[in-house]
C-alpha cells in the first residue's frame, strides 16, 4: 500500500484528526511531522471523545506505532499533560506505540512566556497567537538556539547547553520586555519534571522509519492546521511558523527519502478560521451565529468562537494546489442540513474585477466575496452511509465543489463519529 499524507486544505480545523482516526485502520505507522500543541484534533471513537494537540491521531488503534517527528515543536510539559489525559481514559501509551524523535527540538520554558509578552506588546495589532510558544520556538530552532530531545540522554552536556541558552534568552526577557529572567532552578525543575517523563519515549525514530519502509509498512503522515496557515504559502503573517504542506512531510517526519503517493486534503463543507487576519468569505450576525452553533465551532485548544463563512472556492482551490492533493475528504456536510439555501463564495472581487485567483496576502485584505446560493436539502443526513442515499441536493453540492476545486471528493463525512462516513468508489 502507498504512503499517504492527511493535510488541511484551508485554515485548519477541517477534521483531519477524524480522518486520520478513520484511516489508520489501513496503516502501521502514523507520524506527526510539524506544528505543536497550538491547535487541536478532535477524535470521537469507541474509547471516548479526545482533543489531541500533539499526539498523533493513530494513538487509539492497537498495533499502530505513533511517531512525533523532528519537525514538531516538542513541548514536554504540554505533551506529558496530554499523555496523562489520554491514559486516564484507558488508552495505553508505551514506548512501543509512541515514539518521540531524538531529533525533535524542545520547546523551552521561556518560549510560551515570550509568546505572551510579544502578543501583549502588539496589543491591537496582535496575530491571534494561541500563546503556546510556537513562533518563538521555531524562530529559535532556526537560529539553532534550542536543544534536541536526544540531548536528554546526555545530562551534563544538556545542563551546560541549557544554561548558555538561558543566559542569551534572559537578555531578551529582561532587556526587551522588562520581564523577570528565567532561573537555573526553573530549568532544573523542567528537566527533572516533564522532560524525565517523556524521556522513555525518545529514540531514533529515523532508524525506525527506515526499517519500516524497507519492510513495506504503510506510513501515514499527519499534518496540523492547513494550506492557508503554511509559513511559506499561507496568508502571511497570519500563518503558523511551520510548513503545513504535504511536501514537508518527508523532512519533518524523519524519513527524508519518503515518497508520498496519496495526499488526502481535508475540506470542511463551510469555512472556519480562528484568530486574526483576512477571511474574505466571513459571515456576521445571526447567520454566522447559527452556523457556528450548528457546527459547534469553538476552538479545541482555546474555546474561542471560530469565525465562520460559506465554503470559499477560491481559497480551497488554492489550498488543493498547494497541497498537491490527490483526493479530498469533505467533512461536516451534515451541519448544512438546516439551511434552505447554501451559500458558497465562488469568486472574489478585487479592484473592481472578478477573480478566481487567490490574491497575494496584502491584497487579500481588499478582496470581497462573490456569493452564490445552492439548493439546500433541509434534512438530517448524519445517518446516511451510501452516496446514492444522500438527497439529490446534497449530492449536487458535493459534485459542484468537486468540479470547482479540481480534485475528486472520495470521502464525505456526515458526523464526528468514526463510522459517520460515506466512501465514494
Ligand atoms: P482538525 O484539527 O482538522 O482535526 O479539526 P478539529 O478537530 O479542530 O475540528 C473538527 C471538529 O468537527 C471536531 O469537533 C470533530 O469531532 C468534528 N467533526 C469532524 N467531522 C465531522 C462531521 O462530518 N460532522 C460533524 N458534525 N462534526 C465533525
């Protein structure tokens, strides 16, 4: 079987976790290859309802090995907290089913503080960070000013390394922000606390993946957020600080030689966006509130109400291209059941002209949505499992979207539960 990446096509929260949880049935290994604990994948299965932040969504399947690759922002404290939550609900986590790359860089105690301090300094110009330290972490990673998880096995060298980083970082904390410095005791408590807890799971995951590939194992690459949040191709500066695209999966996973055969792009049947930045198709007022409530659109990490809008064809087509998606999973189609007419943002108006092209980030602020309406189906479709059993209007909506975004919709999700899915052959 082929290697596969499951990625977001839009602003994130498309339902990737739900798709990974479903499709891991066919895979031996699931690798998270980028991002940190700053977003959430919600998974509902026979073990319960889980909000995963860093743990791969294959963690619930017996026999599946889950890997946190070198591309992730590895925050030992939040990861250990998440591991405890999952274990409390009866999911076994052992070094056999969870492996952390020894080449993953650690999110250090000051990264979250720096995120908070910078968002406070920006005040009304803030980016809408979840304040999990992700941007300061990735900046420092690329400056080579973090430590690798594997350094936990070299305590003496680690101590020296951390103290020299602390000396450097305290210049910023105290000098730039006027905040209190980080202390040696804080660092020690961090190393002896969360770091010790996750240490048994740290290993050479690159070697593990190489062997898995040689043995013909099926590998699933799991992304966080979506195309429009990609550091290089997204809505800069309202992106995340890593590459959310499938093309980054080989690098961030620890298997640089991997060839990704299938890219499943996850698209929600309408649009949502968390945080600041241009969101051309945004709905407001009662119409927005109704959709938000129907889709329960509140952030898994922060509880923040998500901004909502109709499906944005311009942004979605762009997202499909960026991900080089080979097939699409369209999620939450059931949510639109209450609408008489379904709005879709089919084009943008920019400088008085209709356009199908996704604009340069600066121009995006000026773009206006062109909205068309499609016939609604006006009923609950959450129990439907076959394509032919969907109301005709729902099928027409899916077929329209498929054509407009230029990629086959293979999966139609009609509920959060694992089996609430229609698979088109
Ligand atoms: P992710 O980060 O891309 O995994 O997405 P989130 O977990 O943040 O958001 C998706 C939300 O929608 C979760 O609460 C899921 O349980 C839920 N969900 C996923 N697919 C469906 C669906 O087809 N219908 C409904 N009603 N909910 C869904």
